[in-house]
């Protein structure tokens, strides 16, 4: 049984490396964002700019106004990655210490204070389902979702063990216009943009 288990782990590791190579080869060639989950590669067709990027920028700036100087609300590269779990994700905004960001390659997800996602129109299940499953598995203690489709969102905290693996135990919903607390910091959601019917997928 040990040999079979080792072979299975080696096979999973090989498959993950293949998927990671595919993702890296498409980064600057195809539009959108590519990530790796337990189910395989996820492709989120995002257009630059628009409510998605504006929301990420607003949330980042508002958080940095109230956070201590040693932290930042980063909305650029790199990815967060756990090779042992076979997961590579790219939060729209991550709260992280400057020292923990100052590394070569992907970020250790267990150094991320909070992950924030802006729901895209092209693949909302990626944020509301896939990342809601993956982020507690990666040990990210706080996960906040802002949804420009509905003008609502939620903050998930308190990772606990379940038969299906680690999950968030606490969910706090909010409506745009209210204040929302992400980890230890409270920001306004007033004035965040919404998707319009004529918007392209973003």
C-alpha cells in the first residue's frame, strides 16, 4: 500500500507540474487568468479595466489607509501556491507583509493575512465556490468576496476541520454602501462600481 500511495503522489505531482507549465506558457499569450485547482486548470476570461479592476484598486487603497505600514494590500503578481496540495491561485488583492512578499517565485499562502476576490462576470463560481474551497485548504485565514454583479459580498473566517477538509466556519454578508471588516480593518464599500448590462465580461 505504501508503494501504491507513493506512486499516486508522484503521479499527482507530475500532473501538477505539467499543468503549471501550461499555465506559465499561456500567461502572456492568452487573455484572462489561469489558475490550478484540485479539479484542474481554471480559465477566467477577464477584460482589463472596468468595474473589476476599479473595485480591486479601491479596496486595496482603502485597506492601505487603515493598515499598519508593514502590511500592504497587494493587487499585482505573484501567485500563491501550495505544491503539496496541487493548487496555484491568484487573488485579486492579498493582504501580506512586505517581508513575506519579498521572495522569488510564488507566495507561500500561509503568509497571506487575507485574500480578496472581485467576482468576474465570466466565471463567478470560481470565486464563490472554487476559491471558497481552496483558500481554507491553503491556510488563508480570511477570504473576502466583492460581487459587482449584485452589489453584495461576504467575508469568510474561522477555518475549521470538516469531513470534506478545512472550511470557513463564519460568513458575514454585506451590501455595497455598508462598512465591511476584513481581518482587523474596517473600510467603506460606498461608491464601488457595479457591472452594467452592456459591460463586456471582466
